[in-house]
């Protein structure tokens, strides 16, 4: 046998891209492999223009389902909903990656991430290109947290911090240091990994909360009822449910006495501490139980109250699903909460895997969530102070809830706030839009190419058929206005800018 005959034939591997209709839009796959002998040329032809994605046709929401695990299709749309509600929307390609895991693994990949969070991309700066000063400069605390929402690889942790920031609403308008607000953020962010009991204890002695609800001014000589009232009404039991009386609030205020702080002319409130000399040591009667209760006892009495678990489940559910749960689901979640010794994470994970989460009605993205999802989809860093006033105008500035009740999720959209959402898109596109007078823009772009280019910029969000049809109709009309050759390039560039503005402004991007 000759040496030549004994050698194995060498082959080379080529990947050919192809477009596959997933039922939720056409996606690009690199599946087909062609093996060729050495010296044989591979085909040079590329995949060609991407077809316009198939519009989504949302079905009418299901009625509330019994407690259980969602068993339906878990594709790009379901993964996008999960990322929108348990995070801040998908970065390009992230929804497809998550969908390949299947529903349960996808949920756990978000709720139980490994290691410390990583922030990917350029560090945030202000409009002058200077690093942020979140402890000192007005509004930089907002930018600092918004940046974490945009760049983190653990978005669920940030989203739960936002949930608890609304739950235990505290505003820097009544707190002397922005640093104390950011310290509270870390407390809230860690809250999802422990029991609600621990979170209530930590928030009760939190310096920002002690200032915001006058806990640091509550002493045995002049009891202040602010924190005791909100602890019961907003944080643990709920109003008008027969859970407590005015006497319970007054007695709890006495039990909460003893916290104090010093005032520094330069730093504000400092040296927070519990001083036994300021605490009322007399007997108190709370929820018909008599004892020499202290501040820790008040926290315990509230979370062990027979009406607390139902309040907790109802409130937590409302952050993820807009329609009330079925009676069966509500009871099962209450049981899960109590059997886990009031741990937060098991209940959240059960909600994120519930059929109502995926087949229930849509929710409006809160302004900050919309802002973060917009920047994530475009891959843009924080490099301007404008996000502060834009989010404020849209109805939500971080660390500045309107009152102790937090933000009203039912009033995210009105004629004023929608305008600021539109402006968010305009500002985000400042460095992304096409320059109409740049000679590099094509002067022969088809409607399909224009719409694909715009959708690709945002990571191919799925659009409803009527919304996509309007975009295509608008794009089709533009060439008719081109009368002279010189107009082609700028008109087509402006068409692209219009598409880039309209896609995230339509309901498909505003809802989750």
C-alpha cells in the first residue's frame, strides 16, 4: 500500500447560516454543516436578507389558574416576559438563550445566580464625562442604580431591590445623606435571599427609615406613631382588613421607642443607636397580647399575625401579575410562605413559574424599567444626567417615591408621562440614529431592509401584526416623497430614524 493511500482524507468544516421561522419571528441559526475535501471551495453566498419577523398574535388572557407550574410553550415571547418582569428586559439574543433552557431552568438561572454580580461595559459618567458621585451629587444616586440595572448580569437581584424600595418606600427628601439611601438599597437588595422577618427587622433600624418615618425621634416622653402605623398598614398587614386598631398603633409606637441619633452640621444625621434610657419599659398591649414589648417584638408580632401571610402574598403577587390570583393559588402561596418560615425567594419563584405569569394580561413597564430595558436593548452606557429628569417626568425617580405608599402602578401612563417616555427614546437614539447628511447611508434601501435594520437595532422585539403593519406602511410611503436624486439618501436615513423612534414607543415595548 502506498504512503499516499494510507493517509486519511482531510476535510474542512463550514457553517452556513439559515433563517428559521420559530413561530415568533424569523431567527438566524448556524446549524447546517458542510464537510468538504481539502482544496474544495466552500460556497460564498451568505444567508441573504432576513425576512420580516412574523408578528405576534397575543391570545386573550386566561382566567386565573389553579396553583401549579406552567406547562405551555416557553419560547422567545415567554422568555422576554420573564426578563421584563423579573429583570429589565433582554439584551440582544438573551431571550433566545433563556428560552433554550426551558421555563424552570430559565427562572432558576435568574433567581439563583452563581457568584457575585458583574457589571459589563463602560462605567457610568455624567454629561461632562466625569465619574458619578452617588453619595454627594444630586441625582447621581439615581444614575448609579440605573447603571446597575443596565449593566448587571444578575438583573433579578436589582428588580427585587426595586420591588422592596417601593414596598418600604423611603425618599431622600427626608433623609440627610444620599449615602444612607444607598446603604438602604443594599439592605433591600439582600432581602430576597432571607426571611421577611429579617428584612422587617433590618428596615426598622435602618438609618434612612429612622429619619423618613421619625423612628429616631420616637421616645418614651413623646411617642411618634408614624413608623408603627406604616409598619402595619403598608409593610406587613394592610389597611381596612381588621388586622389592627388605633390602640395597637399607639402601643406599638411605645414599644418602638429608644432609637436616636446625633446631628452634625456638615453630615446631617449620624451615630444611630438604640438608647435604653429613651425606651418605654412599661407593659404594652398589642394585638390583644400584653407584655413589656420592645422594637424587635413589634416586628415579630406583625409578621406572625394571622393576616400577615395573605397580605404578603397579595402584595408580592401584584408586582409580577396584574390580575388577582385564584383562591386556590392564593391559599397555596400562603401555605408555601408559612412552611418555608416566611422566606421570600420560594414564593417569588413559585409566582415566576405560575401559568398566570405567562398567560395572564400584560403589565405596563414602570418608567425606570422602561428606561433600563431601552438602554439594555441598545447596549448603551450611562453617560448623561438627562435620565434623572426624564425618569422623573415619566413618573419615577429612584430614591424619590412620592410618599410612603410608594408609586402608583395604575397610573404609569397619562398624557404627560407618555411624552417623557417618547423623549427617553429620543435621547437614547442621540448616538444611534442615522445622519441624514452622511454620504455613507445607502440610497437604495428597501422597506424590508429598513424595517429589519431598525428591528435588529433593538434585538428583534416581537411586534403585534397591526403595529408591524403600520411601521411597514409608513416605511413604504417614504420613497414616494423622493423627487430628486439627492433626496434619496437623507429621506431614507430619516425613515430609519422614524422607525427607530417608533418601535420602542409602541405598546409592544412599553408592556411586559
